[in-house]
C-alpha cells in the first residue's frame, strides 16, 4: 500500500528570481512611463520532480510494469515585512492525477523562540512527515504502515494555526490546533504537538530532512502526538548521522508508532502500531559527478481492532543510490518486499527513480 504523504522544504532550495522580475517590470515601466512602477521583494521560486520506473510482482500474480510521474511541485516564498512571510507550494499527485495546494502559510517569525504559522502546512508529527518524499532518505517512503500515519487533508497537510520555537539551539517545540472535519470527518478540533532534542548539531527551521549527506553530525530524538475526541496518534523517532572524515557517512533512522483510532494506514482497522530501522552508508569517493550510497530498511506493523482478522505487515527495502547534488539531483534504484501473515497478498517491487529540484 503506497501512501503518498508528506513534506517539502521548497524555501530552502528555491532560487532568487526577484532581480529578473524587477528588470522585466523596469522595462515595462520605461515603455509606459505614465504607469507607476512596482517594486517586488526578494521572492524565491523553485520546482521539484520525482519520476520512476517500477515493476510489481504479486505472489502468484503477473508482473505489472509502470512508468510513474510521482510528484511535481512548485515552490514560492517571499517576505511581506521583516517578520511576516508567505509560503505557497503546489503539488501534482501522480496517484490522483490532480494538482493541489500543498502549503499556503502566513508565517509570523519574530525570533528563533517565537514563530506563528497559519494556513495549510504540515502539523507537528513524526520526522517522516516533516521531511516528505523529496527530503526522505529512501525512495519508497510511506509504504511500511508506520511512517506518517497521521490524518491529513492533502500530502500530510492540514489547515490550522501553530506555534513553534527553538531554544538553546538544541530543543525544538511545536504545538497547534487544526481542522478535524477535513482530516478525519470529526468536527472536533485536532490538537498536535512535537518536541525534539538535537544532541549534536542543530537543525534550523520547522521542516526537517531524512539525511544531511554528511553536512551535519546529527543525533536527534523526537516525540509527537495528535489528539481528537479521545483518540490519539503518537510516534517517537530517532536519527543519528555521522561523517567519518574520509571514510564516508553513516546514518541510522528509526521510529515507533502507535495509532489509536486516529490515523493509520488501513481504515478498516482502528488500531495499529509498529517500528522500523533504516541504515545507510555514503561512500566518500566521488565517481563521475556523484557518490554512491547503499541503504537498507526493515519494518513491522500490526493492525488490530478491525472488521476482519488482525494481521501483520513486514516490509524490507534496499536502495543503491547515486547522489549527484543531494536532494536536488539523485538517482535511486530500489527493491522492496512486502509480506502479510493474512488478509493481504504478498508482493515485491523493484525499479529506479529520478529526483531533480531547482
């Protein structure tokens, strides 16, 4: 079951386009001197694309080969005043063949200690939701029954208002209230909160990464919960990444999830819980224009309190990646094996994906 949810940080990778727009507007002003000229601030614009070839083989079934356009995103960001900013991102979802509003956020950012976001964005949740498919470490993210099972309107997002702040460069907290009806059908407000501690290097900003490809030595532990009408969704996540000087980069990521009548991957089951461990090694030597990386992941999720018999899902994934420019350009080959003890059909998938951003 492929769950397409989650996040991006277009603000961090967008390129300055203000000077080009200003030049164009200046030219138009010269051609029509009777009209007032317009001055734009430093607006940033970016875009991202994920596409893949994938073959799927169900147990006892035939091969299914597909060329998929998973996601296409447009990122726009800019300041209104020194402390008030606007973020607007869109996403073409290959699973539905529709374009939707990803982020539409009014950002009041007074200091690292005090930030208010209002609009549509990623609520406080697990690291996996806060990095999304474009900043995930693996290719087949959100396929294990564990990562980012929180309820959402579109691609992990919900409409609401949130406070977040960073203290002593090590502790990051966030809390907010969100529209429950759109996300779950329940008209009660949905509350969300997260606390994260960075023991080594700090992670700036609200949205996160699944890896930093050696740019940071990271040891981070985070916990998040969402609550609505007595129902809860809770996760604990861990990421350790260390650059071994000239010996490459080692990364370990893990998460435990408990979805208690809120969220989850299978709507037929009220509860699910599980955990995964992911490990990777980025080779230090550059080969051509990039570096090679190997990655492995194992996961197990249990689905209970449903209309049918309880069942378990075990997921294993291996990636062999070619990292050209971190998240802006990478080629990722993958093999994924998904097995159930009952109720569902086992299958495996293999393929190669390309991601580019600017």
